[in-house]
C-alpha cells in the first residue's frame, strides 16, 4: 500500500462535505467549497491512490450485517510463527481489525459475532490458529464513541479559516 497523502485544510473541507452528503458530485463539491472542479477531482484522486481514504465498506455498521456483538481479544503469539499467525487471523472474517501492540499481548483484535455462542466458536478457531499461544477476551457492552475522524477533519478545516 502506498504511503497515505498528508491531508491539508482543503482536503479536510472536501472530506467533511462528503461526510455531510456522500452523494455530492465533484461539481457540487466545487461549488460548495468555492474551488475549481478539477481541483476537487485531483485532490480526491490523490487521496484515493495514496491510500489516505479507507474503503467505503468501513461505513457499514457490522450490526446491520447480523453481527451485533463486538469483542476485543488480546492475542499472544509465538514470534517464530508470526507470519503464519497473521495469515490465519486474516482468514477469519469475523476478525475485522488487528493491531500489533506493546504490553502483555502481541496483538489486539476487534472481533464481531452473532452472539456469545458464536464468539465462543470464533475464539476456538483463533486459538487453533498456528502460532497462537493464548488469548484474553473482553466483550463490548456498548459503543460509547464510534470510530470517527470528523472532529479531526473539522479542526484541520477550521485552521485554514483562522489564517
């Protein structure tokens, strides 16, 4: 994946406008923001090709797909089998995100499930993966603050108007 582009104040204004109305055309964005349509096109193309924009599927609420339960699993792995462990984890569709971390565990995974019985099944699959030594699961009771980038985009967009 290419290195993500740095997002400046105009990029932030474009992305904020798209957050407000995802169906806005480049022409509508240009008119709303007071910039040339070609500028909007070029900026969006640069953000897409650089990897700065995540896939549109990230907007889908996983509960709408039948996965209302979210859990976070700390995973300890054998370092000599890390590549195999990563591949095995990636093959489990219910694991939606994994981060390598510091601390007692090596990895931190966000997992979704239909219910607690399904989570138990997923945990068993995870424990059977090559290189996985142990896990520690925490079930999310409610999502207090959902994934967001809008507050950071708003701050960046406002910085340009303060200049």
